[in-house]
């Protein structure tokens, strides 16, 4: 059960637990900051006009690029604090 919770998924994407932790934390940080910007955008539509679409595109590109590196065997963990905004 513990292996399934902590090891199986990171291994399935070609990462160690620590690497997966940092990558997931980077995605979470980007999503949190983007979410806050979008709350401001909801109140003042003229602010952060492209923030959501840029963040989503950036996260998608990071995930797809990482998946391709994993399949090719050349895993490198992206910078966990790489901000899209």
C-alpha cells in the first residue's frame, strides 16, 4: 500500500519521489499564483488578461516536454519554482 502511494506513480513518469515532489510542487505554486491573479481578474477584468491562458499553456508544455524526456530516457526535473506569470 505505501509503495503504491509513494513510489509507483513517480516511477511511472520516470521520477524519484523527491523529483516528483519538486515537479508537483512547482505546478501547485504556479496554479496557486495563477488562481489568485484570476480572482483579481474576475473583479477587474482589465488586469491579468492573459495570465490564465499563458499559465495553462505553460503547464501543459512543461508536462508534455517532461513526458517526452521520460520516454526518451533523459529525465531532468524542471525548476520547481519556474513561474509562468
